[in-house]
C-alpha cells in the first residue's frame, strides 16, 4: 500500500483482496474537512478509480467520535474565501463560485470513482458528512450515528451536493425537506426507515466488519459486471428510460465480448468460483 | 393581519412569529374548491411569498370534517367549462386547456412560494386535496385522515398536478399507480409508511400545534438558508446533479456574501440565538 | 379467447370481465426466456394494448416453481449472438446492439401497453424476472418469492431495463445498488419494505385471486380515466413538472369531452354503478 | 377596438380582418421601456392571445426614429431596484431576481401568445429591442434598421431573453457570440444573411404594409392549423424529436376532430376560399 | 436485388457498389402516400438498415412530375381514421393517436436507418415530402423543385415530423415559422440559402447522378466511421455536449478496436485505397 | 509573460492590454497534437481562465503551413492506447474510454475558459482543428484555409467534440452531415456561408491583426458583462428557455450589484471611456 502512504489526512489499507479501506484520519479534529483535506480526499478516490488492484472501496472515519463533523469551521473562518477575496460583490462571487466548484468536484470523486464505494457512518456524521455519503453507493451505519444536514444552522443552503442528490436517493421528499430545512438530528433508525442507509450495526467495529464482508463479496464478482452496474445505475438515475436503454446497448455491446461473461457463465454452470482478470 | 382580511374563502392568521397559518375556510361545503376558491388560493400564497413578515406558512382546513373534499362538483357541473363553451371539439379543447392551465397555476402557488409550506391534512382529504398537498413542502396528518386520489372515480385522470408530482415525492411507483388508478382510500398509516406524510398526530388540534412548532423552528433559522434550501431542493429534484451543482455555485456565490452566514456562524460558535433580518 | 390461442409460450385467459390473464407457460423450464419466448411476449402485450375487449392485464408464471428463472442460459449459449456473429469487434458489437435492442423492445411491451398490467411474482423470480416486473404497473408477490437481480453473477450488467428503471420505481438507491451489485437474493418482506411490491400473499393461488380482484376493480372504472392515469404517470416520472402539466392540459382537453366524465360524475352523484364503452 | 383603448404606451388597431397591429407608442422617448411600459406590454399580448377576434398580431414602433431604443435608462436609474432596495447583498439579490423575473415574464408574452406575432423592426432597434424580437415568430425590418445587442455596453449580460433565445433562432453561434459580446451595431443585410430577419423593406411604410399582407394571409388560414403550428414549433425547438412526436400525437388527436380539417380539405378540393370559425 | 422485388410502391436498385437507390414508384398519382405506401416505406428502410450489402441509400421519386405530392388526400378521405372510427371524442382521439404514431414511425425509418440516406427532391415536393426529407441526412434538389410545408392548407399542423425536426436542421426560426405557417411555396434557391438542401442541380438526371457520386464516395469510406458519424451526429443534435461526449467515449471505445481504424490509417499512410469488410 | 514561459508546445504573448495570444508552436510538425501537446493545451487555457490579467484570448497556429493538421498520427501509432493496453476487449475499452475522456477534457478547456476565445484558422485546419475550433467562441479564418472533418478517413467517427458541437453552432444539418461523413475539404467561403466562421481575411497576418482588434474591443468592455454573456450563451444553447431565464435571474442578481454596471452606465451617459477592475 505504499502508493497510498503519502496522504496526510487519509489512511488507505487493504483489509481483503481487491478491497481498499479509506479512513478519514484526523480524529482529534473530529475528522473535520479543511480545504487541504477535501483536495486530498478527491485525489484518494481518483487514484483508487484508476488502480486495477482494487475493485471496491470502503470509507469510514478514524477514531470513536465522528465519521466527520463536516466543514472545519475554524479553518474556514480564518482562511475564508470571503475574507481572502478582494473586489466588489461580483468579483467576490466569481471567487466563491470557483471555490464551491473545486469543493464540489473533490467531494464528487467517490461518485465518479469507477468502483463501488461503501460508506460506514458512525457517531457524529453531520453537515459535509451527508454530502459525502450521498456520493457513495451503499451506506451502512452504527446504531449511535448522529446524522444532520446541518448547513442551515450556519446560515447556508448546503452546497456540496446534498440538496442535488438527496432527493434522488431516498423516497420521501417530505422527509428530505424536513431534515434539510430544520437541520435537526436524525437517528440510525430513521435513516434506515427512509432508505438513506441499508444496514445498522451495533458498533463501529461490527459495521466496518460488515462493510468488509460486503466489499469482499463485491470484489469476488466480475469487475466488468460490477463496474458496469454502477455506471448504468448512475446513468439511469438521471436519464429517461429510452436514453438509458440506448446507452446500455452500446455499453454492453462491448462488455458482452469480454472474457468475464464466459468465465462467469461457465463458473455458474460448473458451480465453481470464477477468477477474473484485473480491470 | 389586515392585509389578509379581504379573502373570502381563506383565513390567514399568525400563530407565531414569522409564521402564517392559512385555513381553507368553507367548512360547510367540506372546504371544496370552486373556481373562485382556487383563484383566491393562488393569490394567498403569492402574497405570502412576497411578504417579508412571514418565513413559513401552514396550510390546513377549517372545521372538523375535511381538509378538503376536492373539486366542488356541484359548482363545476353548473358552471362548467364544458357547458359554457361553444364551438367544435377543437374550440372546446382550447377552452379546456386554458381552464386547466389556470387551475394548475393557482394550485402550484404553494410550490412556487419562496417560503416553506407545511400542510396539515385531516379527515376528508381526497381528490384535489392530494394535488394541493403535493405542492407543499412537509406534510403532516391526523390519524383519521381519509386520503384518496379520487379523480378516476369521476372519469378523469387527475390533472391538477398529482400525476406529475406524486411519482417524484414518494418512493414506490407500484403504490403510486395502485392508489392513482384504483382511486381507493388510504390511511394515515399507509401515507406515513409510503413517505407521503412525515408525521401522524392523534387529532387536528395536536397536528396543528405540531405544525406550529415545526414552523416556529424553521422561522427561527436564517431565512436565506431556509429559502435557499427550498429552492435548491426543488431545482435538484428535476435537474441532473451536474446542472444542480452549477446552479448551486451561482446561488451560493451571492448567499455567502450576506449577513446571515456570519450571523449564524457567530451565534453557533457563541451558542446564542441568532437574529436575522427580514427577507 | 381464440384470438390468443396461437401463442406457444403464453396462455391468455379472461378470469373476469375486461381482464386478461397472461401466463408464462413453460413451467418445465422454469418459465425461462429464450429469444422465441421474448419475441412472443412482446406480441402478447401489443395485442392486449390494442384489444378493446381488455382493460387490465395480469401477468404470472405457470406452475409452482417459478415466475421465471430469467434468461434461458442454455439456449443463449448454444444459439448465442456471440457465437453466431462473424467479423471483428465492431461488427460483433453492431450485432449485439441490435440484439439487445430487440430484447429490450420486447420486454418494454408491458410498459408501453396502454392498459395497466399487474404482475404476480412467486417462487423463483430472478434476473429477467426483475426487468419484466419493472415494466409492469403494480407488483404483487407470494411470501416465498425469491427475488434477485442476478445478472452480475453471469458477468453482466443487467441490460434489459432493470438498471434503467429500478432507481425510478423504488425509493432507496443504497438498496438498489446493494441488490444490483451483489446479485444477492432478497425476500418478499424486503421487496415490500422497499416499495418494489405492494402486496404479499401467502401463496400463489391467493396472490392471483388478489390480482384478479384488483384487476376487476380497475376494469370497473372508466377506461379513459385509468389509461390516462397510466399515461400521465409514466410521462410524469420522466419529465419536469412544468412539462407534465403542459402535456396534461392537452391530454385532458380531449378526455374531458368524452362521455366517461359525464357518465362517471352522474353515477357518482346517483350512487349507482357506471357503465363505460369499450376503449 | 375600444377594448384596447385604455393602454397608455401602446396603440392597438386592426388594419385587416382578424389582424391586430400593436404599436409601441412613446416615440418622443424613442419608444424606450420603463417598468410601466413593459407591464403594459405583457398585458396587451395576454389580451390578444385570449381574444377570438384576432388570429395574428403585428408589432412595430410608433414614429420614424426607433422600433425601441431599449431600456429607459433614465427611468431605470432614478427608480432603480438597486437604489430602492434595502438590506444586505442577499436581500438585494432576492429583490433583483424577482424584478428580473417580472420583466422577463412581461416580455415573454408575445412568445406565449397563442397567435403568431410578426415583428417589424426599423431605425433604432437595440438592447431590449432584440429581447422583444426574439419572442416574436417572424421578423421583418427596414433597410436602415440599426440593430445591437447593447447590454454589454451598460455593464450587463442581457437578461431579458436574448442570450436564452438567440442561439436557438439563428444558425451561426460564432456570429451570435460576436454581436452579443461586442455590442456592435449590425445592419439589416447582416440580420437577413444570418436568418434573424426574413425580409428587408426599403422603408417603414413598406415594411408595415408587407407585414399586414403576411398577417392577412395567415389570418385567412385555419386558426386551428396556424396556432397548432406555432405551438408545435415552439415545443419542437426545445424537446427531443421523440418527445415532440408524442406531444404532436396528442395535440392532433383532437385537432383532427375539429371542423377546420374538413372545411379546409373540402375548400382545397373545390378550389374555393374556406371560412373558419373564431378560435 | 431480388430481396427488394416484392415492394409494390417502391423500386430498389443498386446503381453503384454498396449503394441502394429507393424510388417512390407511383408516378401516376404524383407519388402520393396512402397508408399502404407509408407502411411499405418504413419496411424498405428497415431492410436496408439491416442489409450488410448496402452502406448508403438514395431516395428519389419516380417520374418527372413529383418527388411526392404528400398525403394521398383521396385515399385519406375515403378510408379516413375519422370516418372509420366509432365512439365519442376520446375514443376517436385514441384511434387517431395510434394512427399518427404508426404514420410517424414509418416515416422515421430513414432517420433510424443506420446508413446515411441522401434525398433527391424534384418537382412537386410538398407536405409529407418535407416530413420525409427532414428524416434523411443530406438533401439535394433540382432547380425546379417546388417545396411547401403544405399541411396548414388542409387545416392541420404538420404531424409527421416537420415541426419536430425542421427547427433543428436549418438555422433561421423566422424562416421556419414563415414557411410552416403560411404554407407558401419556396424555391430551390431559397432552400439552399436556408441550408435545407446542400446542392441544386439543373435537372433530375443530373441530381440523381450527383447523389450517386456522393453515395459512392460515402460507400468507399469505412462503414464503421460513416455509420458511427451518423449515430453520433443524431445523438449530438438532441443531447447536451457533456452527454454526447460521454456517449462518444463508450461508442468509440469499441469502434477503435475494429479493423477499420487500422485499415484506414495504413491506407492513408500508404496512399492506397482501403478495403473494408461488410457491416 | 513569464508565468507562461514554461510551455513547450505553446507560445503565449500579450499583443494588447488584457489580451492573451496563444500560438500552437510546433510548426515543423504542422502543429500536430500528440498527447503531450493536448495535455499542455488544456493547462494553458485553465491558466488563462483563472488569470485576472487577461480578459480575452486569441488562438492561432505558428508558422505558415497549418493552424493544425490534427492528431499526430505518427505519435498516435507508435504510442497508441491500442497497442499499449493489455487484456480482453472490455479492458481495452476501459482504457480507451479513459483515454478519450482525457483528450476531450483537454480540448474542452477553451470552452470552459471563462474569457472569450477567438480562433484564427489558416492553411491546413483539419481533423482535430475542427474539434478545437468548435470549442472557441468566435472563429476567423484566412482565405486559403483548408478545412476538413477528416476523421472518417482514418476509419473513425470524430470523438473529441466535433460531432457533439458542430450541429449546435451552425445552421444546416444537411451540410454538417455532408462534411462530417465525406471528410471532404471545404473552403473559407463555404465556412463563412455556413456560419462556421465570422470573417475571412486575405492572409494570416491580416487575420491575426483583425483578431487582436476584436480582442481589444472585447477587452475594453466590462469583464463582468462579457464573461457573463459567454456563460449565459453557453448555458442557453443547451437548456430550455425557461431554465435559461431562471439561471439568468440568479446570475444577474449578483452581477447587477457589482461596480461595472454603474461604471458602464455612467460612462455611457457621459460619453467617456470606462475603466473596469480586474476579474
């Protein structure tokens, strides 16, 4: 894992074959995100996306207190784009636009990552934690997770993706508006009932173990099939059925020519474990 | 509240600071909607949208029998666009199109209202009640609410918005098609399970009190943050993530320059209650 | 029902007035789909769509072992587009694109059918079973149904519509990605909790009886209203609210001129059962 | 024409059967638009859209100096939304958004008008003149027309519709960007070559006469056919071909039932002038 | 060419290698289209699309009087969907919708055809002639061609595709609205100036010869490259640039693996004529 | 200009205040693009986009023989993604997709650049030259420019943007399909007639001088206005009018608060040259 050893705020390990485990590693600051952290975050997932050694990634927070408490408010207020930009309202706005875009792009890296990303939420998981989790594919949490779309409480509409993605990943818009506008805490049970998470585990160790199990299962499947499924689901979520079907035709017209299809079908018939090449 | 005293079918009060309470006020007719009622309905929410005195609105029905029984069928059949229009099929169709558009536009006013609208459904809540509720942001109900997408039973596909909005605000399309095509009643419990409402309360008084509490909470937050959140969620629901992120950049490039951000962040750090200017 | 007697793989009966019951009728092969089966499947639903005798269709699998086990893998591997096509990668890809398109078009026939389609899932319901069910309007199942989005296990991203439609018909994208990427089984209870099905019944006979009851209810309603509701919900699911409202105006500008509206409204007022012409 | 006599800034006459001629009537101020003018402008076209007496409208400017010189800068600077709004940047922004929206909605009225609108541009036709002309259907001009997308020269991106519509109504985006970014004048010849206008006439009298001829021709046709054509072209311009074809099916499924189709077809066969009912 | 000998209204020949020439072959009736004609028309282009013998198609009209005079009005009035359908307005509308859809689908076959289609317009080319031409890829005409979007003159908005496609294939919307709403004739010169056609030839023989030359040139190129270009241009016309670039990545990720790329590049370097396999 | 001195394949100078001149600087190889060249190309325009010193950029090719001859075919064939990638068809396809995406992203940099980019085409301008030019805002050329969408001749559909953008920046789709499918040369005169370029100049020196004049004019305007115009035109080209108007409201709600609006309006009234701050 030496290729991942230079990151300052993230620890990347491989707890199982083809599985990367990314930990936000700044527990003394509740894994809060300053600009340096989110830029690094984007780079970690770009590297994993391109790294044929990995087929699945897990994301969790180091320590026992927080997945992440969100934006590092102290850092944001001392080194703020607001205080550091000169000029009139329009010039400030231009600076802010480009600042928000850079931030959004970094956090979107897990969504753009070609491999599935499993998110393990636990303890304090507020503000940016939700923006981050919305970009991952499958969300697990611990029973004591404290969730909140917190931005309204610092006078902001959440701008790093929660408002763009949350209405598309859970079912009840009444609930989405409630939690996004009140900034209230919601529990693991509520998150499960609303479909925001798929599993609750008693504690972080158990949740991470479950994530590793799930990741190992995904890593044992054809990477062509799994990565194609992520791509087509993400595409399908935002396009008409007609557009999706057309895109799927082109996508699978090459996927069906690969060796995985034959390997998997043969293994399935012969009831033996298939072995897939790197992707 | 004298600015709102001239409405014939609606009573507007302010049960808490910055909170407007709109009651459909024709209980003897089960709060049914004739054309005069829906035109007034649109005006009420346009006025609240533009009125800096209010930051949140609550919508409920007067009386103990109905939120609303929907279209005032008696009025619709005596003063019907069908009977009042001359000409051939095309000329009737043109008249009907413009009649439906006016009706849709009036009912859409709560969605277009820049402030959050909390809807309290109770007792009879059928037909147009669902079109109306779909345009509000957070839906509460009483345990005895009788819901139905009733239009099929008068020979119609619902045309005032239920069919356009319901698939986007709850999760299960199988359920949506069931209730929209059978026109069957569904209960508060079912509405909660499907995510159509967010809370059930034992009776109307309790439900309204809960709505006022929720509204007061929203009214205590930064109106810039809350109204921005409504706008960005409504935008996000109907655009791609990429489009939403771009729109959000521009939106927050000005919102971040306002005083609310600093006020809220300072209050948050100092653990004191912030005070926000009118919006 | 002689008009439907020539199908080789499907049995079409009429268990109630205006109700067609389509059974996938190849139980010895677990109702698996070869190319001949899916081409016939498309034709059945095209015929029902155009047949004024029917107002609702039910789809189930013959026998006690499977709704369908999905693709007939044996047939697919002996008569495969992969083995039967010559040429380089691009020529194979063209052949595969057109093969997938034909397959998708056949399976989409239930979605395109102008009448509501109720799907009864039971026992083995994997792979293509989910693509098929996603195209129907209301989904019921038996308690013992074994569901799985199975394609990943044969090295494929599902390409006959599941990935395009599933994110739009249930609420939790975390769950969708879980079941689509792991290819794991899920139960009737899970399918109900996620909103994929609307009802669970103890066994197939009960489930089919419930489907017939539901179909009879739909068949007793105005076909103009019911079919318009299907069209507008399908349209609404994939267009903006503004586009949907505009389309609805035009749609109902003619629907309101028909006899059903008056018939239904009069019957509703007079509390008697309405009678609607064929459509 | 007494129904149109109360407008202060517009003169509405009927130079031919079923033809309305709207003149911007403030020639001493070069037909510039203050807020009072644009609000009235919106009302004029709403009235014509709903008035069965008219089937076509012509728009021109009174006097010999200008179609319109655009925004009334003097009025805008004394009674500006910028100077009249209080509050911080966000509150000003909210006021400005709603101010721009009202302005856009007024100017869009000619596009939304169900009847075709023919625009006669002449002399000074700059700034808002282009926003206005982009909303009309067929554009004519005089040889001496001085066109310019002038907003950049007052420090603004044009916000009343030119930038949204111009790329969709002419062919060369290189030209669009040139004239919109330089704010330079362009001539009638250039406007014709680029497809912005369809005809050039030597002087205003001739141009208006040509517009009346064209309007009379349109007014002699089936209003069902002409208004349907406007609707379907406007729809087609902004939707996919598949969406347009579907919308067209519904639209014409009622239009074909009207009397105009039979009237026109019979007249066409019998080579006599058809007579169509009001619409 | 025996595979194409059974068509009643179309003659299909092969004037050059890989080139199909389709002639509308009912010159005594000015090549007018009854239902039988358009159904056959759709089948011709479906067959060519799937036939590896052909890489390009040319479409022209037999005889010296017309490309086509459009709808066969006589046939339409004796065997009209209007006269042959029973029931109320809604039932008629349903019949008409499905009739229009079938007609649209047939005429769209040239657009859906995977090979380029070159259209040679000449003499009478009105009404449906324009719907047809809009679906082809490259349009040529003779100097004496008489064009008209004629539908308004029979009381209709054109519903077989002109209004959906014409705004997307020429530049000037002012011109499009003029010709679509007035139903006036326009000349070859005007069609060239507006970009509707690409070449004018003195007479039909010369035009057809030019089409054959152009078709032969296209047929000499890599069919992977030419057909991919048609697909990507048609896709690009209706999607955002971002969507197009993504679709292109997937499309070319297989196209680049084919033999044509190497064949063409080698031939280009060696300055010799390449030879491509069938597609 | 030392900040731009490290580029190997591009020379960046400033021929006028606020104007950057980017030259593709590899004339001995006809300014052909290898991977190293396009990666650098992307970086140049990213740097200019963020550099407040510049308000406009000009792009031309060094030397007298070519703007660019397109892809460096020699480099592409020796260091090809096809030859350098291992694995089966799917693994090659993944490599190719990411290779194409990187290439597309680099070339899109001029479109994404917040400042207007003026392109001067001259001599050989084929293949990638068209992809590049399509991303710029205003296109000029010399009389002797030899244009061609050349990719079909190397067995490819153009995949770096021409097919996605060209149908949206000129008017005639018949012409677009002709030049993209035949790969034939077209002249400056033809490019002007089709609206692909806006000006023809006798030779390169004159064309560059004209570009500098145009750039200086743009640089003298409010950068807020000019850059806002680029953004809103690019947005408008790909969104509905309704979406564009809404985006414009938000955009200008901050732009109108800036100093440029007042500066420009005052200067305009006082007929003096305005002076704008950096942006």
